[in-house]
């Protein structure tokens, strides 16, 4: 998605430790005009997959998830990172390591919101080693639903999480795939 | 908002301890077709307030925040509950007690995303005693920005957080205000 590449080049910052900071438009301050276009692009990419539910993970997946679900006119479910007293009864759960926080959380989804017959599009803001997507795929498959595809806004291609999922046969689409970053020069090179 | 009242009556559940569970459409599974309408209603209510930024708090405020920001065609900023290594430099912060989780968190917003000249519409899914709104108001005022108003989807009127803010002069609008709930009968009575 050309608009996204331009935003990454003009607004993104590269830091040591393979960190691409795009919190000015994607995961702290959110450019909703841009994300709406991103939602439309995901609709274009997955419109033939029979999607009836969008699944993401709190917190920074929720905004892109909302704009994707808006296009599909279907519900968004977001996996939660801790059990609150507002979630009663049975949940599906999977452990997810956080690249950003350096922690492992159990993420959970109420069994009421996923099940046989659902075709689920999993979306997230970032794809690196694939921890979040693997956890969400596990939850979808535990429920008997089908993974219709995975869509992420920015994929760090050099961490190969997306490639491993593609090798397993999942349809994974990212709106921009970064092949290489240089924290000394700030250079960012995209995969073609 | 009549559509919301009907959804609360047909899809909401009342539990002991003044808990209204609406996680089937508002804060776990999200009805994005409904939330889009809610975003339009908030635009109608605040369109004359000069709003140039929407502020909410992770996680369940993000979806409604995104749909409100879409209508205003302005950025959404969400306050974060813990410091991650992706947020560099100075932040505004305020302590917020969570009614749902029974914990207190420092919520933070990067200083780069709020400041003088901003007119901020604060939105959230729920308003009870007003902890989250008070924390977000503090952050806006620390930054030198102006609180253009506060909009919440469901207000628990009997916990009086909204009334206290209105007494202080803030424009607070909720799409449904619950005056009374009965966890034995499931009855829900709205404020006129």
C-alpha cells in the first residue's frame, strides 16, 4: 500500500533493537483517515474469503480491527490479555510473548464469540516473529472456526514470522513489508 | 440514543455488584455497525465544539474512539496503562483506578500528541464514578489543551461520576444513562 510506505518513510523512526516507531499514526496517536483506507485495502484483499468475524488483540490491534470490521460489516472480537471479573465462564486461551513489553501473557477470548461456522480474519498492527498471530490462530482453531486469513499493517519481513505462516498455508497479507532497517542512517527498505 | 437502549435491553445482562455486561457488542465483541452510528451521534453532539483531537484510554475505549475520530476526521490518541519501551521521552500521566479490574494504573500520553491549541473530545465506553474521565481530563489540562467535552457510550447515572463533571462545567454526553439496575430481575431503567 503506497500511502502506508510513504507514511512510514516520512513519519516513522528507526531505533536500535529493530524498533520501528510509528506511534504518531498507528499505535498511540492513530490517523483514522489513513486507517479507514487501510480497512478498505484489507477488504479488497480478503473479500472473497467468506469472512464473518474479525479477531484482533488488545490494545493496538483494536483500531485497525474496527476499521476492517466496518468494511466487512461484521463483528470485531478482541482477545484480552488478562482475566477480568467481567468475563464469566469459559474462554479459549493461548500464551503470547510480547516483543514490545518483554513479557508473556495468556490471551483469552470468550467461547461465546467464536465457534464452528465462523470464518475469521485475524488482524493486527505489527507482524514480527508472529507471536500474536500464532496465539490468535490457536484460539480460532480451538474454537472450531476457520482462519480465513491474517492481515497486518506493517510486517518486519526480516523476522520471518509472516513467511513461516505462509509456508504453513495461511493467507497472510501485510500492507507494507520491511526487508531491512538501519538505525544508524534511518534507512528503511521495503520488500517488493 | 434509542438504538443503544434497545441493544442494552435485549443484549445486556445485569450481574451482582452493579455490573452491566455488554461484552457482546461493546467491549469484547464489538458491533462495528452500531459503533459507527454511535460515532455519528457523538459528532452530532459535539460538532460545534471545535474538536481537533479525540482522546480515549486503552483498551475498550479504542473502538468507540476510532469511530468518533473517523467522523471528525481527526487523530485519535489513546492513553496507555503501562510504560513500554516504544514510548520515548516525556509523557503526561495520571493515576486511574479501574472499577473492572480493581487496580490502579498510571495512564500516560506522550507529550508529542497533546498540547496548547488542541481542543480535545474525551471518549470512553463506560462512565461510572468517573475515574477514567478524571484521569484523561487531568492529562489534557496538564498539556495546556482544552477539554472540548466528554462522551461516553453508557453512563451509570446512579454512580454520579457524570453529574459531578457536569457540575464542574464540563460538557458530558452519554448515549444512554442508566438510573437503576436490578440484578435479581434483570430490570434496567434509563434516565429520561
